[in-house]
C-alpha cells in the first residue's frame, strides 16, 4: 500500500507539469521566449521574442547564445502580441511531458536553430528544434512550422 501511494505521488508529480496547469496564462514573473539563433553567421544572428505580463518584447541581442538574453523595454504592438500568443496556446503537451529537449539536429550543420524557453513556477525549461522541418515528426514538426510562420509574420 505504501509503495502504491508513493508511486501515485511520483506519477502525479511527473504528469502535473502539463499545459493544463498553465491554463494559457503566465503569472507575473513567468515568461515564454521563442525565436531563432545562428552560431555561424554575420550580422544579427539572434531573433528572439518574449511574452511576459501580457506583452511581447523583441530581443536586444545580435550574436551569441545567452542563458538570460536581454529584451527591449518597450513592448511591440498589441497585434503582434496577439499573433505571438497563439504560439503559447498551441504549445504541445508532448514537450512538457517529455524529457527530450532537442528535436532534430538544431544548428548541427549551420542551419540555425529554433529555440523555445518557458519559465513557470520558478522552473526554466528550454527546447531546441532544427530549422529544417524534414528533420522533425508529428506534433513537434507541426509546432515548428507554426513557430516559423509566426516569426515570419512578426518580422514584417
């Protein structure tokens, strides 16, 4: 009986980290970052966006990979926020439920990578995706395609 209770608690903890706990809303100190990074390039090699406090911010980084990238202090338009918010709404449960954090081969052959970072309940989770959709499968591929589409629209 004791083992059953412990197992139930462990499974409850493992499966409690899913999108249902987020309810599509981020708390005051929580955020959702998405974008692209390129390690072998000239010019602006990083294009990240951050959803925080119901606003969208663009990065203040040109090159390099930072564990804590800087973002502009002035938010982008509400229309751009609404567009980016769709990425949060479409965030696949599979990503939260899996221990895998790299999908495809992000930036393995200088094609860049798509990155997603989520801070929720004082925990930071990061994922990397190949920019090549053919390297991915299923819901991860579908989500990567949506990310690319949103990034294209945000850059216009």
